[in-house]
C-alpha cells in the first residue's frame, strides 16, 4: 500500500497530528470497551462451557487492549505537553461524522460480531498489509485531507494506517528537534504529564527530550500494530488470534453468537428521520446510560485535573481515582446490556460515551473539592437506581469511597489558600510535649495531638498535607498543633491510614468517630489497611490500622514496611470469587484476632476492597493471610502451617 505523505513543518502541525492521535486512541478505546461489554457471560447466557471459557478469554484480551489504548492516549498527551501544548481530552460524539478522520478510519459503537472483529483487525493492521474492512463498516464517503509545505495553519492530513500516523509524528519530532534544537522544541512543563511512577500502564513514557519522545511513539506502535514478522503480542496479532478462534467455534456450531444483541449507534436523544441511530427510549436504559456517561465524563475530568497544577501526592492519588472510575463502568454495563433499549425488546441497550462541548476541569486550587462533590452526586445517582441490581449498590459504595479518598487528597492546594478569620495563629513557643509508652503527646490549644512512631508507615500525609504542623527533618519539637486550623488538622489526621496520628479534642467538639462502613483495603504488594471500630486482641480500641500481610514485620500485627525490603509481591486488585451479598449492617465492632503462628481471624461486618477501591467481598467472618504465602490472598489457605511462619 502507498501511504500519503504527511507534512510536519512547524510545531503547530505536530501538535495537530498529536491531537488527532489522542482522539483516535480515545475513540478506539471506547469502541473496544463497547464490544467487550456486549459479550455474554457463561452458560446462563446460552453458551456451552467451552464457549463460555473462550468468550471470557476474548473479553480479557479486548479489555487489555482498551487499557493499552489508555496508555497510548497518555503517551500522545505527554508528547503534546512536552512541546508546550495542553493535553487533549475531548473527542467527537459517536458515530463520528465522515471527514473528521481519514475516509478509511471508520469508528462506530458496535456489538461484538464477525464484522466488528474484522474491523478491529483492519484498524490495527501494520503498514503494508492490505485487508478489507469488516462487514457493516462501509466506506461510503471518499474524500482527501491534505496540506502543503507553505501553509501556516495546521490542518488534518490523510493516513491509511494508525502506524503511519505515528511514523510521521516520529519524523516530525526528529526534523523539528534538528531545526529548532531540543531545548526549544521541548518547552513544556515536565510536571504536566502522567508518568510511570503515577500509574502502572505498560509502555507509558514521560517525555522530556527527543530520545524519550521517540521511545513514547515506538511503544505505541509496538503495542498496536507490531511488525508483520513479529506481531503475535500486538493488538493486531491478538485480534487475529480471536478471529481465528471465532471461526473455529462457528465451524463447530453455526448458531454460535458470543454477544448480546446490543444496539448499534445508541443515543440518548430521539434522532431525526433517516438517521442511523438507536434511541435509548426505555426509562431504565435511559437512566442507566445517563449514569454511565456521567461517570465516564467524570473520569475525563479527573484525568484533566491530573495534568493541572497539583501537589505531587494529590496528582498520583487523583490518577488512581480516574482508573477507579473507569473500572466502575464494567459492572454497570453488564447490567445495561441486559436491558431493552426501547420498544423492541430484542435490542439491548449500550453505553453511548456521550461527551459535552467541553471537558470542564475545575481550577487547580479548588479542583479536588469540586471533583469530590461531583463524585458524591454520582454515588447518589447510583443509589437511586439500586432497583436495577446489586451492581448499582456496589457502584454507589465505590463512588462514595472515592469521594472520601479525594477529600483526604485535598490537603495541599497548589495555590495559596485564602486566609480564614477563625484560623488560630502559630504559637511562638514550643508546645508542651511528653512521651508516654513510646507515644508522643503534644498539647495544642484546641486538642491534644498524639503520634505513635511504632504505628507509622511513612505515608507522609502529615508532612505533605500539614507541613506547618509536622516539621520534617528537624531536631526537637517537630509537632505544632496550633499552626493550622483545627478542623483541617483533624482532616489530615483522618487521612493517616495507620492510626499513628490520634487526638483528643479540648474545644467541645467530638473526637474521632467510628466510620459508617467498616472497610478493609488491600494494598498492592503491601499491607491491609482497615478503617472500622477496631478491637484488635491485645491492643487498645482504634479506628485505623495497617496490618502486616507479608509475615516479616517486627511490630506484628502492624505493618512496619518490611514488605519493601522483603520484596513481597501480592496483588492489590483481587477479583470476586463468589457473589457479593450485601451486609444488613455495615458498621459496628470489628474483632481482629492475630492467631498464634496463623492468620488474622476477623469477626464483624466488613467490606473488603481493592487498592483502587472496588469492593470484591463482604464478610461477617473471615481468616486473612499474614504469613505472605497463601495462594488465595488476602484470605488464608493454610500455608502458614507449612512455610514456617511464626508469630504470637
């Protein structure tokens, strides 16, 4: 195939190409998610056991490809930011009108079938591979998009494959770096990027110079089209493998249909006459699509805020919440694709991925609070739809937990906060201080602040969120409770996961209360963080604790960060292994018994969550591994009896 020439003569043309690349990756991500969410689940959906296992594998592959598209989108935005442009989050609504992308790049929301799968293979094909597009993806409009070397205005240009688009972007970086110099070309703020230390995305690259820019481009091409000779692990190779497996199953059973009859081109508004759209007119479907789209747009706003001027700790935390918002959509779409779309009961609903005119990112100084408030609105919206299924209840819980975590992140705004008339002034003299049983007691005007070194896991919420109260790297008095508004200081204390920071109020306000929901969070390659009305055998009552699960801590049952030196590895994203039954009561005393040479036996109401906040189990009694060896983490499987674990 002969690819058209793409001209990159100035920074603005390069930025235009990168902006289109972001939108292409964004659109493909939505198309892949739509197809994956349309797939049937198990024998209950009419599949045989063999078909169900195969379809589940396809779902995992397609969702994995969609996650890769998120990394591609992030890399393209990092490239944009590196050359001094703002990251781009918007995209056109589906179905995308002809002329927006090249004539051969058709993007539509379609359920999984042979035509859709062939279309995915066509979109991800390497340069030089000539394939027909999938059935139903007709290229009805032929047009040509081009520019010439003397044009100052950037404009859209044609490319036959996405790989060629990125090859041209690569060439544009090389030529502009040679002509302008790297220092002039890479004029953007490196802090306004999503970096590998913020989130785990395969192939994500922070862009600071020509070498890292070329590496970011090459990672996208490697994952997407690969190379004709070595493409098995690329998106192209993975889609080809699914296509071949699909053909084998059809040969064995011509009636095999792996997907639900989900609507093509779903929209929330009644379309005009002759428009190829499916109106989601059924009330339940319309309400659930509205929630799905609102969560999706909220995810985009969270990403936009990550690129903005935020403290580093808040940036990483907010990015995790954006990933969590995307995870929420899977269970919602499992419910949605079982609902009738409208008058025809044979056509099921699907998410439209509608976007407003602008992805509105709040000002950085108020972003976290505004976004947390919006998250609570979404949680309330999910609760109103609880009658559609347990997934809506779990979604409401997950969104509420997100809002709470975002409140904890709202501790160090980049802009100077407005002065508060009631805020106490810092005391000129050192506060009264004494150490009792290893716990530091510091007297402030409104509260007694306590710090327990043995419980601290150095999450740094204190020294980063309240640097005027908790003075890092100083000798002598390092805690000054009156240097900050009391309510804000209490908020910092509540964000301490280990319970190393506690307090007693002197101003008549209530002390820390037990949470309304007992919650355990499984940390990636790390401990178990619990918030509850805790009763740990042999310990004083508390509301927060981080408990060891690697088996190496010298302060068992509490974590002391030994998992880092021990190289402990364990997922923070365990999946549900059984149906999640709602708890009749979600709070109350939670008893934790660290058994001799054995697990943590927990009794009481407890919701167990992944590190990104998704609920994967609800229990009133369970045994949690603390030897580090269970193959069923976080639950005990008896391995402590054979691996030599010892602990009282």
